[in-house]
């Protein structure tokens, strides 16, 4: 069973550019969550998509956006890149929306996309 | 106030010893708690989940939860050099628009010396 696949794995951009990252969840998983990981702030929640709808959103500016397609694949976009956007962007999938039940919805992470902004 | 706090370490233990990792959280309505392990340059992987007060054991790992004290811990028995990694505590949020998403601590770096 294939895991969570993220592309590209590494990318370098310059300030002001935009970037699109892709995430293919585990087959059968319908929820995709995105996290930003930096040495100073750790893992910070960006947003979660389930059934093509954003269900949760973290405390990030509107430059960060995402979407989910009918096959559960998700993309996130960062516009007008800033130096501080340099980070590892992690995608995680789960069977159901993480807030939809009191039970566990285990997150399985992909390998991440490492973004460097120059 | 940070929502999930962990000692950043590094925590250094000799091989074969018990490693004790601690985590406190601020949201009293949180119901689900997780420990993830992250090797350097890799993504986090789930090693334990716990939902009820008390202990939960899985092999060499034991998770402990005390909701009254808002405290979660992870014990690793017979620590091995391969356990050297950063351990992330995660709490499922129970409030408002972010209900359900996992909030992570910054992690504790564990080093097991041969």
C-alpha cells in the first residue's frame, strides 16, 4: 500500500514568487492536513481538507491556500513568498476528517517538501 | 501560553536505560494524545496514541496520561541507539474552528549512547 506522496521534494524559489505543492494521500484516505515545520516554531497546522472542503484552518496569512480534488489529492499554494516561508511542508492523510469524531483519526505523514526561499 | 509544551532536550540516556519524555498541554477539553517519532531528515511517524487516563503499553513503549494534571509522558524501556530521534507530543484540539487538528509540541531530542 503506497504511503503519502508529496511532490516536489525540494525546491528553491526567490522572494515574491509563488509555489504549489502537491500531496497524494494513502489510497482510501479522504482527509489531508498540511503542516509547516521550522526549527524555531516546530510543526504548525496550516489547514485540513476533507471531501474537497476546507474543514480547519490554522493561524497563517491568506498567502497560504489550498484545495482538494475529487480523488482526495491536495495542493497547497503560497503566493508572494517571503524568506520566512522557508520550511519543510508536510502533508498528512487520515481516513476521515480529524474533527468529525471523538475517536482517533491517525495522521500518516508524507516525506515533505522542503522549500527554500532566497 | 504555548498549547503543548515539551522539554527540548537533548535528553541523553545510556543504552539499556529507561528514557522518560514529558509533555504538558493547556486545553482541558482535549481527548486524544499522540507521540510521534521523527528521525533527522525524515517525517514524523506515529508510535503511540492514548485517550484514557492511565498507562498504555506497546512493546518497549509506555504512554501515560493524566488529564487532571494535563500531562502526557512516554517511557522507552531498554533504550537502543536506534531510538535516538526527536519525539513529538501531539494533542488533538477540542476548540473552535480548529477542532480536531493536531497541535504539536516542539519535540524532545533523545540521544541513546552505546
